C-alpha cells in the first residue's frame, strides 16, 4: 500500500477527492497525513476522515529554508512514499525538493508549461486562450517546471470568469490526481523514470 502525505494551503477540495478515493478498499494508496503552511480550511477534511494533520506556519519562519527544514522534519515522522502538493501555494526550498525527489508531485490548474505559477486560471483568461487545462507534474526546483505526468485540456467559455473556469478545471485535476497516485501505487508509473536532473547548485 502506497502511503501519501498531502500538503495544502486552501479549501482542500482536491485533497477531499483523494481522501474519498483512498477510502475505497480497492484503491492502492492511503493518505497518512495532511500538512499545511497555514490554518487552511482544508484541514477539516483530514479531521473528518480521521487522518492526522500538522501545520508549519510560513509566517513563523524567517527563511524558506528554515520553513522547509521543519516541513521535512514533520514529513519524516510519517515517512510517506509519496508527497502530493494539492494547492500548496508556497514554493518548496531546493533542499527539501532534493531530499524527497522524485517522490513529490503537484497538481496545477493549467496545461503546463502554459501558465505556471500562483494564478494559472487568471493568467489563462487574461491571455484570451480558447482552451486551458489541468496538469499533474513531478516537482523539481523550478516553478511548475517539472516533467508532466498527466494532463488534459479544458475549454474556456466566453462566459467564464476565474471562478467558473477554476470550478470546471478542478474535477479534471481530481480525476488526473487520483489516477496518477493509483498508477504510482501499482508501479505502472515510475516516478524515478520520469525525473530530470535538478539544476546543479
Ligand atoms: C487547485 O486548483 C490546485 O491545482 C491549485 O490550487 C487549487 C487548490 O484547490 N494549485 C496551484 O495553483 C498551485 N500553483 P483546493 O484547495 O480546493 O484543492
């Protein structure tokens, strides 16, 4: 059984979808812990499913590295096989990525490498594209720059605003995430094979 840690910053709707999938007896992965960089609303989903959680508040640390060190210490307690960034709106420090790679994946509400960063949905709308998408990637030390593990297009409607478009992207993200985690758990998808070398420091 693949053990998974999920890191969030917000509502955690994608986390909830993964928790629901993992509660099915034939799903080959289990969420063992949920972490957040703030008192995220989504931590309530962990509590509801009886999954332990922790918070490493970004604001209490003076540097990204110190915050990342504490995050790594917390993750070490649970020794997860896989770490899923599911709406974690912080860049992990390179030291933490190097320590856990290739076992960190990220969901993103755009068809990467299009529209990376914190505002993937807003940026797609501002660019006036006819379609955007959802992606699940392997995390490297760049901003949403890791190898794509799964992605799918989502059309942009004339009537869309950021909220309606994001609401149509999220179900696609959830489906892709649940499938990628399942394929990692069964060995169908080998993260080590998908990995590219990290930038030398
Ligand atoms: C998701 O769409 C996720 O891809 C996005 O935040 C949302 C979290 O929603 N992450 C990023 O944009 C990271 N660059 P949720 O908290 O309801 O799951």
